[in-house]
């Protein structure tokens, strides 16, 4: 062939990054709404997601054998492989308070059950356009605001590059202006 026919094909543009995080009132309303669910596992799963930034599949795949309460860590197996994450005091308290399933799962709930219950909880809380995956954005943004470095955030999130991590962390220019003013 005189020319590569694939050379004329253009990749579709990257979709715009979602910049959806909760304010403190919305976070409180969401957790209260999850408490109102018939399924008792919805609140623990959502709180764990908000504290760790873990993906839904990683959370639902978590086994008690992978949780080390003494060292405040948990091993997650997700799309980027196995990683060990730190557990916050709130996460530790949550894990100590929930009953242990005979199956060995920390959160014995199916993906579909969680998906439906979560969507209803978001609606009851009066929050629009907030997916379960947005909990990951929210958690990583919160951790970044607490002062964790890019390397620490990547270790927790499992992102292979800082560029991918940047899509998940939402820092506003006004927050940066306040931080800069503190240095002056």
C-alpha cells in the first residue's frame, strides 16, 4: 500500500475529567441516607470508600484475611494489582464495629444490590449527579488536602502515574490562594 490506512484514524478525545466532590453537608446527608437503607452493608461500604478512595470492586472483594487491624492496613486487589493501603482511625472503628461474615468477605453484598441501594440513597439525600466512583474522587481530594504527597496518594490510590492521579484530585484555585497567603 502506498500509505498506511490506519494513519488517518484519529483517537477519540479523552472525556472531560469529573470534578464532583461533596461538601460536608452533602457528605453528612449521604451517610444519613445510607443509614436509612434496608441493607445494613450500604453505610459501611460508603464510609470505607470515603475513607480509603478504594474502587467498588476492591471494596467488595476485600476479605477479612486481607485486613490487618493491628497495623491499620488492608490489602486490596484491583485493576492495577495488589496494594496495601493504610486505614484511618474512622475506618478502623468501622471495621471493628461490623459483624464478620461466614464467607470471609468484609462486606458481603453484591455489586447490583449495592448499586441500586446507593443510587436510592443519593436521591434521598437530595444529591444530583454523584456516582459511586465519585466517592473515590472525594476521598483522594480529601487526602490531598490533608497534606499527603503525590507519592503517598499514588500508593493509596493505586494509580501508576501522577497524570492519572491528577484526574482524581480536585484542588480549587481559591484554596491554593489561601495556602499561598499563609506563606506570605
